[in-house]
C-alpha cells in the first residue's frame, strides 16, 4: 500500500473515531504500510480461538472480544488487512472494506 493511501485512511478513521491518537501519529513520520485481502471466516476462527485462550478481563481479551464481535456482524466475505509499522516502533493492524476505501476496525498489536 502506498504511504499516502495509508496515511489518508488512518486520518479518515481518526476523524470517525475508529483509531486512537497514537495510531494517527504512527503515520505522521516514516512508516511502512502493507495490505492484503483476508477472509472474514478465517479471521473469525483464528480470533475465536485466541479469545478462548486469553484471561477474561485482560486488555488482550477485551480487544479480541471486540474484534470477534465486529467480525460476526460484518457481512462481506473479504476484508483488507492493513498493517502499519512506524519507524519509531510498534505495529498496528486495521481492517478495511474489501476495496480498502475505509478502515472499519483498528487494533494495536504492540
């Protein structure tokens, strides 16, 4: 994914309240953005498993619970997964519609 596209999508998602200030700042400087198509059903299987293996009440459990809820409610078969790796460190994952026009869900990985 081109940096300008990644920056625009994150900025739009920030304005809509879908990403945090930290996610917005991750695209302010140098960063890498990679995107690809993923199947909703595959993500749902993976994160349902993770949900069962994380302690209830932990931040990871809460974030995973929100992701599973999003995936259950999402109607399309495919999404675009966008990973943003800022030069300063860290790693964010966003899920966008299949055409990568709009970020629908964001999760900080580390």
